[in-house]
């Protein structure tokens, strides 16, 4: 049967688009669905603030009147302005092991992007760097995190057959908790505190973090992450949305805020108990029983997901990252955490990877952004 491509035009279409990978990976425990409510908000043009500067369309692929694939096409105009590259993006790509399906999906986005004046297509990427990104190319037998994409091994094979090539790779690490904090980390942290006055901001009320540091945290993300692949500056409305989306759920045990003598934000580290198993069990839904799995995971974490770490550029060479990790390590040890999973790190980002040099670790996953001239 021929592949039929259908444009997503209604709420019913969008729900099918979002639910397709849950069925595709129904019996694959390494796959972790994104929270369904989060996907609905991100992909809804009237709810996602990124549509202030992005265009997007979504399509599903059908065979025998059954959905067999999906893809999103995105044009981020801030990316074009910042990087000077007329590149469209593809994301939310999933398909059965059928080259007719994958080819039809990608050709649809290529044609759409070309009609908008784009010269190339790259991805998988989201609207911004805070969306899921990267196609898994190594580590298929490892469990995904809530913030990362899992896909079958045939995905990259299909893309390469269709003319896509590597643009960049991201690495992920599993960081094991040693019984004691490494002596070198303690020494650096102690020296830093004495010389600079940088210290931990003690807090228990999430409202304090939101009101005192919310906008500063995302301004620092813009500053610290600005040179990284595909990043674009956040709008005021995006910052407001992300404050609600992320800071309303942070755990005081695993969110470390560093300030100077004047209590000006210097750096931070945000980690969360892993919700991978919880969202796999609930298929990405909080109701009717998903909330139970989430609460259970939050109370007694054995694994931490490291989401965001940022330090002001002028402090990056002064050991502030060591102080962040020192404090996270203390809390993880007290909570009985066995290991942590890093988020995606560009393979040439030596500054970030140096954070883990004094900890037992293994690099266990690799994800890729592909590129094709169109």
C-alpha cells in the first residue's frame, strides 16, 4: 500500500500525533514518553510562546488506514537571525521500519522548508534548546531520561540512506556516587568559598526561588548556553512559561543556588529524581494513576537526572562548578541516590565534561543532529 501523508489540522489529529510513539514503543521499557500534557502545550500554537518567532507544521503517515509515522517541521526565525543559516528543523520524528514511510515524512518537511526559502534541514530539534533533541545513535539498551529522545536503531540507518549526515553529537554520562566526596572537589570548593565569598543560598520555599531568582536563572541560561549548538535567546513570555514549567516542581534537596556576597546569582544546578520508570508505566499520563508512580519516584530516588547547570562566564574558571557538584553530591548521598544521568552534552564541550573527571562514570549514550542540504 502507498504511504499517505496527512497534515495535522485538528485537536483530534494532534492527539493522534502525540500518542503514536506510545503505541510504537508499547513494550520497550527503555522508551520514556514525554508527559502528554507537556506535549500538548508545546505543540499547540496558541500556548507555546516560541510561536512568537517560529513557524511549524505537523504531519502523520498512514498505511492501510493505520498511522505508521509522524514528523514536525519547524522554522525558528531567531535561529536564522542569530546564526545566519537558513536552516529548517525537523523534530518529533517516529516511524515504523519502512523506508517508504521515513522517506515520505522527510520529503514532506524538505518540500515545506524549501517553499519557505530554507537551504537545509537539520534535526531532530525542538522549537528551542530546552525541548527534546537529538537522535539516539548509541546506547539503545539503556533507559532514556525524561528529557531525552529514545528511538529504534533503524532510525539513523534510514536517515543516512536518505542523504542526512552528522552535524553534531551529544554525549550522556552515568555518574556514580562515591562513598566520599573526592578530596580534590572538597579542596577546590573550600578555597573558592574563602576567596570569593560565593556560597550556597539556603531555601525551602519554592516561591522564594521563583520570585527571587526565576528570571535571573533563565537570563543566566541564555548567557551561559548562548554559544551552544542551535540555541536562541528566550523571549520574555518564554521565560515566564519556563518558570512555571520548571521552577514550580524543583526539589530543594537537588536544586543548588550559588550567590556572591551581595546575594547576586552566580550559578545553579538543577537535578530531579528520575521519572523515567514512572512515565513509562503511566504511558506519559498523570491520570488516572500516573500521579501515584510519580510521587513514589520523587520520595525515594535511586537515580537523579541532571537537568541544568549554569555558571556566570566570569566565574567558570574559578571552580564554581565544583562547588555546585559538591552540594549536589551531599544531598544525593543523604537521599541514598546510587547514580545520576547527565543531560545531553556536546561531544566537544570539554568544560562541562571536566565536571565529572573526579567521579566514577561511564559514557553510555550518544545522540546526533543530522543535516541535509535541500
